[in-house]
C-alpha cells in the first residue's frame, strides 16, 4: 500500500534532516543530490522545515554564486537543549549541549559515600540545573543518563543492583519531577559502546564487544549494529563471570570471585604491588589507569602514541610521574594482559564478535601496547580470529554516549511526523 501524501512528506523531511545533521549545512541542490528527490519536492520540504523552525539559512555556497540556489541550510542548533549525565558511585558529571551536540557547559560534583540519599540526589539535580543555566538553556528537552546497574528492558528503569547507593535509583525520578524534560537512562557500559561505535575505536565495526575497564568491570555487546541487552537487561555483566585465578566463585549478589576480581581497579592495584608498584590513594579507575599508563611509558617511551589520557590521577610508588623500569613494566603488562585475555576468550567463544575493544580509563591508558598483548594471548586461546583494540574515548565514553542517546531521542521527537 503506497504511503499517504502526509506520510511521504514526513519521510522526506526526516531524510533531509538526517543529511543536514550528518553532512552539515547544505544547499537545496545538494539535498536533491543526496536524497534523490525531485527539485520541487526538495523546495517544498525546505519551506516546511524552515517554517517549523527546524532549519534556517546559515550562509551561501561558492564565491561567485548568489541567490536562492546558493543558500546553505542548517539545522537550528538551539531549537532544543540536551543534557548528559555520567553517574558514578563517587559523583556525577554533566554536560549540556545544543541539538547538534555542541557542548555549551560542563560540570561535575563529588558525592561522598556517607552522604544521605536525599542530599546526594539534591546535589546531582542542582548540578544539572546549574549547568543548564550556565549554558543559557531556558529548559532541557531530553536528558540522557548513564549509570551502573541493570536497566529493565521492558520499562527502561534502573533496577536494584547490589553494591550501588540508593541515590542512583532515586536520581532518575527526581530529574523527571524537577525538569520539564524527557529522561532516558541506560547502562554506562552500553553507552560507552555506543560512543565507541559512533565516534571511537569501533567506527568501522557493526559487531564487536566492549570490555569496560575502570573502577569496575562490564561488557557491552553490539551485534549487526544493534546493542543487545538480554532478557533481563543483564547482557554484559561479565564481572560475575566465573574464571580461573580467583579464590572463590561469584554469587548472585556479589561479583567477588568473578572476572571483576581479576581486572577491576582494586585487582589491578594488587597485581601491581606484586611487581613492586603501588598507587597512592584510592584504587579507583583513574588511579589504575595512571598505573597502566606509566607502565606503557616505560615499555614504549614517554612520547608513545598510546599515552593519550593525561588527565587521570594516581601515582606509582608515591613518585608522581615516576616510571618503572622496562622489565618490571613489561612483566606487569603481560600479567594484566593474561587476565584480560581470559575474559576476552570467554566472550569470543560464545559470540564470535571479531573485535574486542578495551574500554574505560584502563583500556585507553593501555593503548595499543596492552591491546597487542591481549590479542597475542587471545590468538593462542581461541581459534576464532579476533582483533583487540584500545578505547579511543576512555572514561569520557559514557558521557559522550549519554549525549548521543539524548540527541537521538530529541531528534526523533522533533523530526517526527505530525499527528494525524
């Protein structure tokens, strides 16, 4: 059955808007070429989208040409404002952007472990409101939230999860009550995979697995371009995977004894200590990343391309930027790679993804040096060809993925066909 005229117009409008989003400002002639639509059809849709306030003339194309054919049309970036949140056990980071993803404001706030649920929620919501005000946003259209824990695939809600503070679950409800905005919540590792797929290490892959290596451990599975969540939303809970090399088995409420016990931040710090290396302060994701980064420096040199995330904290042996000797650093990285390969081999044997991305702060800090060592061991453990890559976005992938999710949601709403 052919589409009605109104449906056909809506389809054409969305097609044009997607090209304007992906390619930037375009002339009507360029839109005609990209969409394959006739000149009168393109002229009509340009008039409709302009009248709706979704696009506007942003300049002219060519040095000599002037007039209607030279007009460059672009999406009205401030048609909607978006926010993205990265919710961690120790605090919240937020950024506010326009409809095209241009960042207008960024902020973060630490939240102590002994902070009550109500005060913690208030700190986080106030942070979002303050960032929106700084960005000049009268209101937010869509908010994307990345959080640890399970997301119910039926309701989209953050489910109870062992070991996470209560304010995590209360935060989403508070945002919905305080902000006149749509709130979309997603597992942090899934958002990191989305960001790596769109803008990072997996841009040329429609099937891959991301291993999240930060304070905790997780995985995200992308098959044929689609994120897989599982029947209960638990796809990728690799921290609970029973593996050799631990002293116990994980339980339904505690991942200790699982893969997390081999490659979580605390496990990396403990492994480092066996090689005479130590981290000053708390063994969190940034500190573990700093340790791995300095080991990579010792192996590949301080100017190595893999040393890309200079913002992470933590010191080795109290020496600030102290770098271990090459043999010690190499032995430590080999041991860590052996542990990572156990998890990667398990995932590969079941899913055959062809590509594993070492994500999070630790994956980015290890860079190509660590990725190559993991791949070398994986080749010996699995008959399935699998490329191992380092994250291009590191810990920032969660926030970027939350923004991409918010942008997709806002555009689906703003670019939707009109109600009939």
